[in-house]
C-alpha cells in the first residue's frame, strides 16, 4: 500500500522551532544559511540512515576533500606523505 511507504521529515518545523534566530538566515532574511542547511541535513541523516551509513558518508567526504586538495608546495615531504 502506497500510504504505508510515505514518510514525512519535518524540515520546516526544524527551521521554525530550532532555527528561529536570525543568524540562521541569509542576508535576505528569507533563505536558510549554510549553517541551517547543514543542521537540517544532519538531522535528516540521523532520521533516515544508520550509524554505519553515516560513518561511511563521512569517510567518503574526507576522501573527496583530500582528492580535491591543492597543495601549496607539491614537492614538500609533508605533501608526499599526504
């Protein structure tokens, strides 16, 4: 039954209840800030994904960040170890 497969995630309620302060909005005071978006995304992860899946996503983010890293001095020993 399709009704049993629908789930609701209360993102609007998180913004209204948890993120009431204006620091969680962009300068236009309409759109949520990056901090607010990260907060809501973290709540979504907790709601929908297992701890193992979340840990895997964090590792993937770390690897992607490392691959995208542009070294200041690519010839340095520190970068070679990296």
